[in-house]
């Protein structure tokens, strides 16, 4: 499946718009990563544990969006966007959404 942040796909025409598809994950902090992040914040630098945690959450959200698009028999998802928000103290949501389309053959 083609997934793009652009509104169009080069050399392709949209035959039908199938609707908005999305995927989200609410991820909480991990006590072990919190301890390491606290230590790292003293000396500075990337908090790799959190980087990995958010990358995994983002990939899971994308997979959920793809599953929804596949259920609609989409060929592509265009105009893909990401959004994050804090749901509660220590927990964040990552959402990805876009427009599922059927391409002309």
C-alpha cells in the first residue's frame, strides 16, 4: 500500500475517496526508563529509551491505520499526518490519520 504525506501520488489518479482512516496508541512511561531519563537529564543528551518507546508507538499507530485502510480495500493513503497529545500525567497519545483512496488502474 502506498502511504504518503502528499495530497497526490505521481503518475497515479484517484478513482475514489474511501474516507479518513486513522490509528492511535496511548503510551505510558516506564519506571525503568524514567530512572535512566532522570540520570541522563543531569548530563544532557538524547533520551534513547523514550525515543525508542515513541518510535514503537508510532509504528503501531501506522499499522492500525493500514489495517483500517485494508478493510476499506484502499490502494493508498494520502495526506498522512501525525498528532501527539498528553492524555494524562505520564501518558501520551500518538495518532496518525490520512485519506484512504482507490487508484485508477
